């Protein structure tokens, strides 16, 4: 069942859902309500077997400028307990989005700062226009990029994080691509076309193989190959005997498209 949102615009087109941050008057900044709605969307996505791709975008001139100034002003009066509760809500949002079993594509234009760059980090694929600006700007404000750090570190590594977290400096789309935060940089006029190509690629992949591959990555990353032999062997063996594993092999041998491929 489609949920109604105040700060998100959600457009479902078959197995693809387009999720747009819809606060253009404040540059799609995050507050507690946006966090609650993104979390609710993510947990619904976890339970949606027909969802195969989600595209995150921002309304207006930028993707997201980070935290809402009015929200930050309110937080300045919070107790430590209030701050802990608020921070946990944000951390749970990023975790919920990061673990959605569908492919999540970020469509970045204008700027993705602070939590906006964090949202890019939990996207599986990020396409940015060449003029987009990124930044983990929290230290400029006297705070930390704490909630987003697990996901950003997985994308950009320790060295880049030390430079960019500690300075809070802004950087362009080319640098974002060089460090792994972004996967494709295109001219603004080509942004939607580039996103559409990734959507098509995602829809040609087996839904269960996508979900299981996505779940496998955090179980394997950072561990020695010998430590994960049982995990990787079990993962491929169980997928090979699954209905989609069998269909994929049969389709390959018969030189036809598998039954999960969306035909245009």
C-alpha cells in the first residue's frame, strides 16, 4: 500500500520507485520529519518484493544541503539524552536505507552536503552532474559526521575520510568519483539519461541475486579470504539451486532473456 508523505515525493513506475526529497525552499535539508519519513519509506521497501530499483533525487536546485538550520537551532537546546535519541533516529535511517534489498541509485545535482553526502554514501550507485558539490561539512559547524561515517568509510576509505572529515572542505564531482563516492559524472542535460541506463542495467539482473549480493558485501568486506570461504561457498551454492539461479542458467544456455528481465 502506498504511503503518503509530507516531505517526500514518491512515484512508483512498475518495479522502480522514484523518491524525491521535496523541501526545495530549504534546499532539501534534513530535519526530524524528513528522517522519520525516509525511515518509514525504507522499512516499507524492505517488505516490498516487487521493488527492484529506487532512485533518490532532490527537488529544486540541489540534492540536499544537509541539516535544516531551524532544526539545528532547536537541537542547540537539547539535553544529551535528547541528542542521543535524535542521533539514533538518524543512524537508524541510514541503516534502514543502506540495507534495502533493492538497488538504490542516487541522482545528484547542485549540492550534496553533510547528510546529503551521507545519503549518497548509502546509495548503491551514484550519478552526479559535473557541477555538483559534495562535502562532509559537519566539522565546520563544530559537530561530527558520525552517523554517516560507517557508510562513507566503506565508500571512500580512511585516507580520504581523514582529509575530508577533518577539514570539512567541499569537493567537486570529479573528486567524488575519484574516491568512490560517485560512480558516474555527466553533463546536467545527460543526468536523467545516465540514471535511466543504470535503472535498465539493474532491471536486467536477478532480483534475488541482487539482494543476496548486497547482503554479502558487508559480511565479506575487510576479512581475509580464508575467513569467508564457508560464507561465500554457501552463498553461491544456495543461489545456484534457487529458482532464479536455475532460470538464469537455463536462459543462458538457451540464449534467451531470463524471465526477470523487464522488456521494453
